[in-house]
């Protein structure tokens, strides 16, 4: 009888833990958002080193999945990139862009000077995408874009990728530990 009672308590505990875990978990942001605008690469006076990249104007060109709440053609806010000692950073903080309910905060950005004439500068920006309204969990993402010294228009595409929720992984680990303990007890 004692063994049955312990099993019922264990099942009830797992049921409560799993239902509360799934009730509080937010979905990660999925999809892509494409921007269209001008990215101007600004060089020093001798035109030997890239000093900054400015964006103006930038609008939303296309959206998929969770980004569809952002209206096509609406304005997007991009902060300029400043390059000090070959290290690119965002002017005024880490928030790189904002559009609709979403903001993208940089964790790192890399610059590849594709040619020494300043005709093409490629950037890869990694960071965390956030939902201002809190409807989604923070999600990692990456953005690739190019800029040149002539300020030619271009399309910048951002893609969000899902990362497993920590609560789900913890629940799975707890279940595996429970199975191991039950098996060990059974063998004893």
C-alpha cells in the first residue's frame, strides 16, 4: 500500500510540474523579416578605413510567420554602426533595429571588407530578438547585410531561430532522473 501511495504522489507531482511549466512558457519568435533601405558606408578622409554605416530610410519589405503583424511598407528604425579600431558597434547602445513589436539587440557583429575600394562591405549581426509587448520569448537571431560608399539601396534580411525552452529540457531531465531512481530501487 505504501508503494502505491508513493507512486500516486510522484505522478501528481509530475502532473503539477508539467502543467505549470507549459502554462508559463512563451513561444519563441519564428520567421523572417526583410527590410529595404539605404546603407551608407562612410570612410575616413583618406578613404582607407571604414568609420561608420548609416541607415536611412528603411522600411519593412516582407514578413513571414510571427513577423506578419508588422505592416509591409512601415518604417523601421535602424541605429548607425560605428567602427572604432576595426570593431563595429551600434551607435547609442546595443539595440540595432526596431520594427512593429520587435527589437533586435546585438551580441556581436562582424565586418568583412569584401574589397578595398569600399564598393562592398558585408556584415553579420548576431543577437537577441525581443517582443516589446511580451507575447514571445526572447529569441536568438542573425542578420546579414551589405553597405557601400555610394549608399545604394539594398535589402536586409533578418531570420529568427528557435532555441529549446529551458523549462522543457529541465522537465525531461527530471523525468529521466525519476526513471533511473525507480529502476535502481526496483533492483535493490
